[in-house]
């Protein structure tokens, strides 16, 4: 009898196909058991013709290798020294038992997985539809010979990610993650913000979990995890350069670090090792890395708090998380590196990525979610050339059928209904929101330029598309008043004049921004808006327009705070038509009678100057202590009258 989902799936193949695949699998396993110290038996080249033709297309075969303990490397499947030999032996004996039974003429074990899965899928979607039919589990066909190599590589990526997310379901690992998370603090903050929103909008349908997600994202980026470009020298503390790759140690491999970077210090000629750990348990300890480490650890934290989360893999070299919102009945895009939520067009529009394949992996299923992240579907489709679309669909359905065979009919129905909702969402491309227009903030300037994710803004040569405009609401029209405050510590705007409406995130109300970002200094417990690293100039503005409401300015007062160091300079301006008025950012309220009678104006802050490699930090807007939660960094008070 099969003792694992992978072996059970393998048993569904015809007798001849099963026996051929079993022979190869047993050979791989036996070689490791007989010659445990021989490295050559611990790896399988993905391009090997035997592997590609006799195992890769066979349902359940590669899954068996992963369950034995094999892991994905760049060109091979590798059985690391840290892998459990007992687990390998268990899967090997299960396959051998089935093979012996079939060779003796016994009936093969044929669990009716396909029939059960198809039945569950059909019952979940009441009337038959093309969408429901497209997600019904079927056997994955062998790839066409012309795309065999590409299909092999893609299939291994699917398998590896699908297997990896099961780590997040380990109860002991989830408990370890919970011990690192200030759950009560985040939960209380989420309840407080939900209460504020409900008071402002009694019809709001958001739930506490939605605000918990926002709090978890904020905590993870500001307090828990740190970005690594190059580690400081472990001897002199100076800057290093990523010089080359080093060989992983046994301990590195134990924690999934197939790659180790050499961060070399030119001053003292010392190398500092930076293993790229792939095990989220280790990342709870190191708390550092790039997007791979961030998404890996953050997704675990989401699961540890009981949030339904999935790991998102992008073929253009980025990863993030999606979290299912029960109250909104949809999946939310969450990027822990950027501390953003529900901005799926950020990559295509803001970073100008040329997207092709984006896949979501959870404990229950794989979903092709590419279309959520694009508003240019025809362009994306033209780039999807690595594998045939029918092959991808069949392969994903086959993986899902295998993973879901132990699920209850109710859970299968729930997953199918969710997928149908997603498919409907994918049909109509969305328009980008203001928060999705900017370039990437995480990582060094050189790293972002190399990846083409700056959108030109970091060099100061281009400007973000125009964004948010403050216009009076019905209440503000009636009161003839528009009053806005921004808190850098809370990172939120409060529209006092509109029943204290709260708008999260500094860039959500920005008209235009160029080479600026929100910086949190966890060690000094300070926060501010600064120029992006390496930029000589930065610029940010907010726009107010009263003409559509038939109103004009009666009186205007502005308070802005900024701080400079060394030769850094911040220039504050009010622009209204041909009138430009400069003012200081001294944190005091200032009145501007010269703008009375104007129907619109823009507040502009220009950042420049500074010295050395840290010049970008020498001009700071809204600098505040993270402990000053009630302080206002920026305030605008406008009394209005009929035009």
C-alpha cells in the first residue's frame, strides 16, 4: 500500500508505465543507500535524457523524488546530506512493495483519485461552464519534443515550490514563528484601526483580519526583517562587495542554502559569508536577506497567525505573498519587501516588469494568477513561450488532483468556488491605482537598476505619472473646509474635515513623487521620507483642486517639518498658477494670504545636496520618533468660499 500522496499518484499509472518509472526510482534510491558517501549518486541532472523521457512526464514520479528528500538546484535535483535517509527508505520500500505485487500478478493499487476529484469539482460548480471544465483534474500529457528541455525545467520549478510550501504547515515551526511575532500588539492595533474605520464608515465590510495583515506587513518590514545588499565586514565593519560564490558547508545545505555569496572587504581583505537560506526556520533566526528570504519567512508568519496564505513565484525573478480575505472574499497581494498590500499592478506598471508567468502555491493547490498582476494581457500572452498553455493547464490540474485527494468534499468545493471567482476577476484587466505607479524601494540603487525596476526615477531623470488630487467631499463642500494631517509614525493621513477619514500609506495621497521613499530606522527608532539611495535630487508634491466643486480658497495655512544635515537642502514651495511661494519646513503653522482666490494649488518639497555616499539621508521630511504616535508631521487647513 502507498504511504504517501506521491506514491499513491504514481500508482495511478498503467502497469507498464508504473513498472518502468519504479525501476528508475528504486535505482536512484538504492544507489544512495548503498553508497552514502558518493556525491555522484546524490544528484540527478534535469537534462538527462533518461530522466526527461522516463520520469518527468510520468504522473507522481518527480513527486516521489521530492518526498524522498531531493531538492531543486539550478540544473540538478540534489539529495542533500541533511536529508532524512529514513524518509528516502520509507518511500523506496513503498514503491518496491507495489512493484513486487504487480510483478507477482496482483491487482495494482488504483485509488480513484481522478473520479473523486472530478466529482468534487463538478459538484462545487452548479451549472457546467467552460471555466469549471478548465479546472477539472486531468492527466498531464507529455510535453512536446520541441519544448522538452523548457518543460522539464518548468515542471521541476512547479514541483519544488509546491513541495516547499508544505514547510509552512509544520505545527512546531508555526509555534516558533508565533514566538517571534508580537501577536497581541498587532491584534490590538488592528482592532483599533477597524474601530476607527467603522466609526467613519458604518457600512464598511472589512474585517479585523484585513487590518491584521496591514499591521503584520508593517511590523515585518520595520521591526523584524532587514534587507541585505552586501553585509558589513565582520572584522572592520566597512563596506563589502559581492565578489563570487562560495561552496556551501554541510550546515548551509542543512538549511537549504545551495548558494553562498562572498562579501569581500577591500579594506581588510576579509571575506564575510552570506548563505542564501531557503529554510524559513533558519530565517526566523537570521532575519535578513533579499526578496526570496523575505517572502519565504513572511508567508510562514502569515500561516502561523492562522491567515490563509500562499507563496507567489514570478518568472521574472521576484516572489511575494497572497493572503485570502474572508470579509472581501478575494486574495490580496502582499509584498513584505515593500510593505504594500493590494497593489497587484505595482510590478508591471511601477517597476515596468515584462511579466510572463506568476504562480501561486499553497498547501492545497497551485493557481496561475498571472492575469491579476497585469493590465496588458495581450503583451503578457505573447511572452508566455516557455511551455505550451495546454501543457501548463494540464500539469497544474494534475498537481492539484494529487494534493487534494485527501481533502474533504466541502474543502474541494470551497477551493473550486474561489478559483471560479478568480477566473472571473482575471477576465477584465484593471487600471493602475496611484500607489502602483512608483518604482521599487527595496534594495540598493545599483541592484534595482540592474534589475530594471527603478522606472527611471532613482536617477532623477524621470517623473512618476500624476496621482492623487484632494477635492472637497460633500461634507467639506457644506462646511467650506478641507483639513488634512499626516503622521509619519502612523504612516497615515487623517482627513479631519471628512469625519476624520483615515488613508493609509504616505504615497496614497501624493500627486507626484520622484526618487523618494519612506525610511524606517529600526535601530534609532526614527522614521522619515528621504531621497532614494544614489539619487542627487528628490521631489514630492500634493495637489488640491476646488474648481470642480465651484469653490476657491478663502484662507490657507500649512505646517511642514523637514530636517537637513551637512549640506543637505529641502526647498518647500506653494504653486498656484503663475504664483510660486517658498516657505520653511520648521514645523510651525504658516498662513498664505497670497493664495486667496485661487481654485487650486500644489505643495512641493525638493530634496538635494548632502555629502558622501549617505547624502540621500541628509535631507529628511517629517522626521519623527516611532514612539511619537500622536504627533503630526504635515498639516494643511483650507477655508473655502464660493468661486
